[in-house]
C-alpha cells in the first residue's frame, strides 16, 4: 500500500520536481564542476536550509524573522567548537604558553578551557547541540513573544535586534569566541582531514542528503493537518484561536523547526568552508537569507532551494567584478521581487510555465484516459421495469 503510494508520488508532478532537483545536485553538478566549484555549490546549499525554514515560518505561518542568521551561526559555532578542540590537542599546541586550549584563548591570556567549551569534546553532544541550541533559543524567544501576541513587524524588528546583540556579544568576548575573526583553522573531523578534495566532495553529498531530509520533513509538516493550521493562522489568526487552537504553541513549533533547519545549515557550512565568524550572524546576513526565500518563492520549499542557489551564484559572480556594488544590487533585487513578483520564481513558474505544461500534456493525457476507459468498460446491464433510478434498488410500488 505504502509502496504504491510512493510510486504514484514519484511519477506525479511534485515527485518529478524533486527528482529533477536530485538529478541536478547528485549527477549533473558533480560531473561538470571541479572540487573547488562543487564546494562552493555546497556552501550555497547550506543557506538553502535557512530558506526552507523561512518558507515554513514566513510563507506558511506568516512569521517574518529577520534574525535567522542567529540560528545559522549557533549551529555553525557548535560544530566549530568541536573541530577547534580537536585541532588544539596538547601535542599540536606545544608552542603556546598554555597547551591544550584554542590559540585565540592563549593569545587573550586564558589559562584553562572555559566550562561551556568542555562538552564539545564529545562529537555526539556536538551533533545534539547543533540542533538543540538553536531550538532552545528559538523556544525562549517564541515563548516570550508569541504568548504575548507579539507579531508582524514588531517581531521582525525584535529578531533583527537579537541578531545585532549576538554579533556584538561574540565580537566582544574575543577570548572565548575568537572575536571578529571567528573560529578558524579547522582541519579534521574525528581524525578525518576535511581540507582535501575527496573530503570536500564527500561533505557535499552529505550536505545534499541532509538538505533532502529537511525538504521531506518540511513537506511532511506542510501536507498534514498541522500545515493547514499554519496556513489558516497566516490568513485568519483570530478565527483559528476562536476555534480552540493554541496559536502561540503552533507559532513556537514552526519557529523552532526553522531554527533547527538553520542550525543544520550552519554546521554544514562550517564543515565545508572550514571556519565560522560573526559576519554570518549579523543583520546583513539575516536579511540576505530572507532574500533567498523571497526570490525562490516564500510559499515553495523547492523554490527556496533554487533561490538560495541563484542568489549566491549571482553574488559570487557579481562581487568578483563589482564588489562595492553588490549590496545595492541585493537591495534592488529584493525590492524588485516584492513589487514585481511577490511569490518569487515559484510563483512565476506556477503562473506561466505550468499552464504550458498542462496544454502540452493535456491531449496525451486525454487519449490515455479514453483508452483506459475503453479497456475497463463493462456492458451495461439491462434495467427492468422495476428499477428505481433514485434508490437504485427494487421498488415494490412498481411491481
């Protein structure tokens, strides 16, 4: 039963879209790109995790967060702390005045590892923290805001302020966080050198696998009753509340889900790029993440992936030639998306391309249906005078 449903979904229009994306990321790009460019695509895909979370949070539930870089950065810093501790063994840091601690701590005259760094010696704890720490902060923010019915532009400004506060905090605590430079010189993961081309290719495929896992989780939520309630909250929040649903609880859930996606993306970014800094947490980075979602389509989880890929590819190409003009181009792009096509690329595809697909395949589909009807048609039984068309049973009044 489940296998037949899965087969039907695969050959459906939605399933084909997923297959096309999988073929692009798993087959086409690895075949035609060298390891360096493929690693760049992997870096772009880490932002797609954030964009998928924004689709669920902003597009479905109507919660605009301008601080998703906070959760992206927290996930990245959790992974970076583990990698930095692995690279800071007493044997590798013998030239320091205090061996066995990260180099930036030694430079700032810290003589022992801080207590909140200790758990990150464990890889299992790190994997839990990558998801748990962003979700915990999102839960605290959501509980404080949504139970007081803070939303709309006020919530967006508050999340933006949190992004600014966390950036200042990380830069100010240089001895514990690496300051403005962040946590750098990350070399191995459980003894595996992540700087080689083979490692980068492997990490790229791991990133793609995690991305599809998040896509299917988002799709699962979207297609269940929970997803319909989120959409209803976006349209008529008071009506949902008067129907007996705890609106604050649903908002907290989807906000934490988006934070978890962002944390996974941040951890993969650290592994692929080899460092993490506060520049990926601040206001500018968070607004860029909203642009990824808006361009791809804030109502489409697949559109968010394409939006992240296209905007980051354009950023790399444009900033190489005109580095000073890219922020202005990004702002113009966001304004253009909002004014010209508010539903993004996915909305344009749905409005203009899908009707062409329907016209193209409508004739073939109609022919297939007619053949199927002829093949399964049964001769109609001759109805007697006692047949009642309304009840389709024997009618004693006519006997």
